[in-house]
């Protein structure tokens, strides 16, 4: 008999197959038991009829949640379920019992669920979140490979701090000081000068004392860096990329988005072009909307970002922030020295900034001055300055926060549900 996964069931309609599964839930009457089965690839209902086999029916009725088993059954159609198939059970072979599984189908508090994250991952919504996360990663690689990008793996242990020194995790590197990477960007810039269009995907670390639904201490970032590309061209790439990822999730994660109760109309309208406003206009807009807690020169807080993106009900680029509130590497505006050539992409519905990007300073002297102004150690950046010494070119790039993007696509309340094992301000367990 063929051993298959739940995901493969549609290809085996009418056949009797074997599936390794766990019991997610069950209900039964005197004559029939319905087993909610999961095998990691999906969820399916198994139907056990007493009249078919009384012993098997008794076994089914006695199964506890999360007991593992091999199930033999015939694949039939089931038009009432979204999956569209069910299993007419013909045999149950218990592998290992599970008693007193702590996460029952009833509601639990967040702290309890977070303490049991290693088990919580098995539940249907968390399973759906992980599948969407995987789809975003898969679609990203597909998008980039189709366009000839080369993946550059940047180091995790570094001596540089692209995003400012206040949020660094320090560690010892034998007898030297080192930091955990905040961003692979500076290394990607070296990569771009060697390989043209490059990207990286990896964990990044921010020792930010922020406890919001958007902040993780360890998060995964997708970074693009492109040689001979100016900021406006980079914005077009961001629009194409995000559209590709969202449309891929809609196409390939239908069941998961349904499990999560996502309003799909919000995603269907992501079709390639996002509004662009300047930082100056964003401040004016907010002041007109009655936000009197913000003035030119301030960074936006989450209520500000939410008000701007909700106004358009689309992701919005906010362009050209004040030089003083952005990192040292951003290219100066050609006509103004108070703003830089950058943009943050703000997602609607309160998800906040999902992409940060800019054109990079490519003039040697300006970059050297910026490094000094920011109080950075020029010796640690000598290699980065070298990139401006030998055939410097305009180049731009950006970083997309994977968890914030997945939270937006799935409609999750908090980024902690979009990463398998979140590291939060007060949590490093499990
Ligand atoms: O805006 P950030 O800090 O940009 C950079 O690191 C650039 N060096 C990227 C580049 O140009 N290559 O971070 C980029 C994105 C943010 O827009 C946000 O989505 C996400 O990373 N991010 C976080 N996500 C979760 N938790 C945090 N603490 C985050 N900090 C940033
Ligand atoms: Mg940013």
C-alpha cells in the first residue's frame, strides 16, 4: 500500500492509502467518529463507521489528542470541507499515545501559548502562518532567480554597525569585540560591485527595548543590492517584488489564508504600484489630520504610519527623510542637504514599516565625512570605503522584514506568530 501525505491525497482519489498522522481533534456519536488528522503537510477528516469494524471504532473513540498513528483509508471527495477530500478509515495503528496534551481546542492565554510554542506550532493557525512564511521565502527566491540575482551570504559576526550603534548585541570574538549583524547591507554592497544584482536572506539582531506587536529582537531580513541602480528604479523593483510575493501567497496559500480568516480583498489590490509621498508632505498631512505631536525632523511613531497608510489603503512609500534621522550610508539629495534619497514602505492596517531602503553614498569623501560625523571608527569601515575608491558606481538597495510582511499578509495580530521561535524583549524560551 502506498504511503502518502495529506497534501498528496487529491492525486489518489478512490485509492486506499496509508498516512502517518497525529490526532488534532475528534468528535463522535454512537455510530460514527470523525477524526481531525494532521500530518504536517495538511489537515484532513477521517471517518470511522462503527458498522464497518467495531474494534476499530472503539480504538478511534479512545484516541487522545496528539496521539500518533498510521491510518489506512480510502480517499473520497468531500465537498463540505475547503480541502475537498476526506479519508474513509479502514485501519488504525497507534504509534505513540499522548495523554494530557496541554494545548486543547479551547482558548488559551498568550503567555501560556508562548511558553508552549514548541507545541503551539502544531495548531491549525500556526501551521498556516508557517506555510505562508515559507511561501514568501519560496516566491522571493523564484522572483530573484528569474531576474538573475546572486545570493550573497553576509556574516552574522561583524565589526560594523550599519543601522546605528544604540541597538547592537555585543559579543566577544576571542580578544576582540564583535556585534551580531543588524543588516547584511554593507557586505551586500561589496557583493554588488563583484556580482551586480545580489541579495541576502538571514537573521538580523536588534537589541531594541521595544515591546510592540511589530518588534522582534531577532528577525529575518531579505536584502537586495543593485549596482548602477538609482533610488527611483529601486522603488520600482520593490513594487514588483512585493506584488509578486503577495500574489504568490494568494495563489498558493488559499487554504491557509482562509484558516486565518484573512480579508483577501486587501491583498488582491496589491497590483504593482504604490503611492509615493515625501516626508515633508507626510508631516503636513499628519498635522492636517490633527496629529500635533509630530513636527519636521521627528521620526514617525506607529500611529503616524498607520494614519498615512490607511489613508491610501495600500502600502505607501514615504520618501526623502531628514538626513539627521537616517543612517550614515544614505545618498544625499541632489538639491537639498537636509534630506536623503531613501524611502520606507509602510504597510496598511497598522503593520508599519515593512521595507527600508535607499540609494547609497558613492562618493569617497562624502562617505568618509559621514562615517566621522556618526562617530564610527574609520578603521572598521576601511574596507567599505575601498568600494568607493575603485570604480564607484551609483547603487541602491533595500531590506524587507520577513515577519512584518508575513504578519501583514496573514493578518496576524503580532509578529511573534510569524516566526517559529520568536525572540522578544522578555522571552528567549523555548
Ligand atoms: O529599516 P531597516 O533598519 O533597514 C536596514 O537594515 C537596511 N540596512 C536594509 C537595506 O537597505 N539593506 O530594516 C529593514 C526592515 C524594516 O523595514 C522592517 O520591516 C524590518 O527590517 N525590521 C524589523 N522587523 C522586526 N523587528 C524589528 N525589530 C525590526 N527592525 C527592522
Ligand atoms: Mg527602517
